[in-house]
């Protein structure tokens, strides 16, 4: 029986790995298309080694994919020394495969003949595609290597959060483009980085189509009755203690589709003008609709 369970587990893990690996390859391919059709031809700087490659190409004429590959290998060595084998293993595949995709697609614009002379359109489409590809790679559990290594080293040794390190390192690369390529390119690059970051987050997290309400009120029963009887959604009552008065109180928790957001918000205000509530985006919800029972 134990053998059968192990076989099932191995089968699930293998199937999951194949799916994630294919998703990773698709993500690398989409990033490469975006990079070679919209970003590199317009000298837009998306940060990281891809952005640094464009700056170096302008200064010394070194091929983008060659620079990305050599830099990634160097950073892999640095990662192994400072971060260890386990951390490095997760970036090996992306560090090698991504530059290969960049090389394979670098002449794609010759065949597709896309007019990329409009900088704003190139920034928008480049950011959308690049961000979507990055999101697929991250969601599959991989990275494309590069400056992620520097960010994790900063976090480990200099006690800087990875997020702050990304802003500093990628921001520095983008700002340097103003010095070496031009101010206009730098400004468009800032838009590009914001856009691809936003899109990649949406791909990884998903688009929020629900809202979670945390409600503290003196009219608990009336609000519960409204949510369950009128909106037909469940409410959970959580035990809490006030930080100032140290009194026991209940916090109501309910998750509703976004279309009910304003309705519940307005009705809470009507029922209890002194109610305190927090509303947050919710990305995945299972069950809770009384209409389904």
C-alpha cells in the first residue's frame, strides 16, 4: 500500500514538474520576443542583466545574448560562493536557457516586420509581454538568473530586503541609461519597469475578483443578518481583544465578489456609522456562497 502511495506521489510530482517546465520555457520565449522586437531595438532598459546588456551593446557593440549569458554564468559562481548550493540550483536553468532564447529570437523582427518606431507603443507592448513572460517564469518556480543573485546577497549580508534591493539595482541600471543612451530612453524605461512589474505580479497572484471585509461593529447581528439574508454569503465571527481598552470583541469576516463591494460598504455605514472595517483584495476563494447550498 505504501509503495502504491509513493508511486502516485511520484506521478503527481513528475506531472507537475513537466507542466511547470513547459510554462517556464513559454515564459522565456515570450520574454525573448518582447526583448528583441520591442525593447532592445528602442534601447529601452528593463533593468537586470537584460537592461545592462543593451547599455553595453551601445557602448562596446557586444552582442546582447552573449553578454547576458557570460554575466549570468559569472553571477552563478558568485551565488554558489555567497549563497550556497541550494539557492544557486534554482537559478542555473534560467541562467542558461534564457540567453539561448534571446539568441534564437534576435532576428525575429526581420521576419515579423513589426514597426517599432513609436516609442510609447513599444514601451507598452514590450512591458506587457515582458511582464507576462516573467510572471509565467516566476509562477513556475524558476527565475531567469541575473541580478536576482545580487539582490539575495544584499538581503543576506547587508540586511536589505529583496524588494528594496531590486528597486536600487534595477533603478540604478535604468537611471544609468539616461547617462549613456539618453534622457528620453530613461523616462520610457521607468514606465517599462513599472508596467512589467505590475503585469508580472498580476500573472503570479491573479486578478482579484473578490474582496474580504474585516468588520468591527457594535451592531454585529444586524450586519451578519444583512450579509447572509440579503447578499447570501457566509460570515465568520472571529474572537479578538481591543488593544486600548483590552475588552473582548468580535471581528466579522466575509468574502464577497467585487460587484458587492460598494453595496456592502454603503450598508455597513447605514447600519453602524461607527463601524471600523478593513477591505482587502482576495485572489482565491472556495465556498462560502449560501446560494450553492
